[in-house]
C-alpha cells in the first residue's frame, strides 16, 4: 500500500478518536463532576440529572461512542480500501 494513503487513513482515524474522546471527557468529567451542581437542579424520573450522569450517563454515552466509532471506521476502511469484504 501507498505510504501517503496510510498516513491519510491514520490521520483521519486520529481525528475521529480525538473528537469521540473529547465528547466522552465532556460527558464523564464535565457533566459528572464539574457541572453536577447545575445539573442537579433538573430531575429526570425522580433522579437528579447530575447524579444520573455521574452514575449511568457517562457509561451509556461511552457505549454509544463505541458503536459510532465502529461505524466511522467501517466507512473509513471502505473509503481507503482496507475493508475485509
């Protein structure tokens, strides 16, 4: 394979990783720790929203981000011809 093509592939992969990790950091650290007092003024299902993000929300977002990453990588593999189909 062409070295330039591999570098483009890897750079795009790193861009996806950076964006998804930033989202996860924002949700887990930002919403679960830094903004917990402000979010606790909102209630969902009887639970404070800050508590929900700290206990469950960040886990749900992480699992969703895994599926998003898989989908993005499948598209990226097809774009650069690295797919296994």
